[in-house]
């Protein structure tokens, strides 16, 4: 795995206070223009990470969307202070099922696949994580081995918070464990959505539902257009529990209706409302 890191930001002296955006920007070395630029990002818009990001850009992304964006500015700054920017080539594993405890990651660009395993089966690709998503908090909270495998689906960047820094934060901030554990609720909701998608009996509707979920077009109860996401028809077939031929035909029909745009190993959802109406049996 290839990666790069920037020097961690020194922790501020004294107790953390509610300092607003100005505090977070100062502590994380973000300028206002960079923050405004990345607050406008929609799913998929940073998935083409052909060059290396700098740390300020990465921090701006994770502060503009997802779990951390909704947290208190003081906590944001404390969590991001020791974070290192890491770069992953397509196919790199961040960690694998059964690996020992490690750090916590916030996606800044690209996408990562979640591969589920049990003692009897797997690994199975189940979902794609996009910028703003965080993963890997469990070991710091519970001391357990990794329960899934995470793999870069394309050239990607993520901010890595070492497990020692996470444990220090939990020891010094009584509320940190609660904030971090709230991520588990997001993944429980995601798991339930995954199961209900796969219970759709009609295969073409099931493909539509899975595409909405894994593309980020259906997230947090809202529907939105996406930019191009890195996703092959074979991968979509695996996650939809459908044959590749059926997925190929179904996507061609979606494209003919203007619901999606297809490219080489890439897709974009253009009309999420129409696709959702079809996938969930409203038309």
C-alpha cells in the first residue's frame, strides 16, 4: 500500500471550547476558500482523484459532509489534529477481516468497498463508501479485531487517525466515546437497508435499489443526483445478487430512459426520483 502523510497539527493548549468554524479552520490549516469549495461537493464529485490531495483539501471534505460535519467544532478539531492523509492505489486493502485493532479513517476522495466475511463464507462486496464516510472505529472502542475488509475501488485518499490518538481522545473527553459510537448506528441502518434491498424479489427492481444505495444517490433519507462513481457491472451484479447479463440489460434500459449514465467502469445516477419509483414499486 502506498501512502503519504502530512505532519499532525499540534493540539491547542487548554480545554476545548466551542469556537465555531474559525477554530476548526485554524487548527486544521484550512482556508475559507477551500472550505467553501468543498462544502458544495456532492456524492461522486471527488471520486476521480487522479492527483494527490493536500491535507487542507482532505480536511475540508470531511468537515463538509457526513458524520463529522455534524459534530461540535471542538471535537472536530481534536479528532483531526493527529490525522494523517493517506493515499491508496486501486485494489489496496486498508485492512482485512480478522486483522488486529488499528486506526480510524475518514474518506476524502475516491471510494472504498466494504467486503463482509464470516467463518463460513466471503469475502462478499456489499457496499461502497464515498467521501464523508468514516470507518474503523470499532477496535478503539471495543478492542476487537477487524470485522470486515475495506479495499480501495480506485485511487483514493483518507485521513487516518491512529488508534492511540483515538484512545487518548476517549480518555480525555468523556463524550468522545458516545460521539464515535454513533457511527455504529449509521452502519446498523445501512445493514438494514442492504437486507431490505436484497429482499426485493424482482431482479431488475433490486438492481435499481442497490444502485441507488451504493452510488450515494439515496442517503440520509434524501435522493440526489451523483457524479460518475467507480463501479463495474460485475460489482453491481455481486452486490445485487443477480447475473451480470441481467444487470447489463437492466442498466441499458435505465440509460435509455435517462435515469443513469454509463461509462467505462463508471456510472452516474441522473434521475434518482424516477429510479427510486421503479425500484420500490411505485411505477
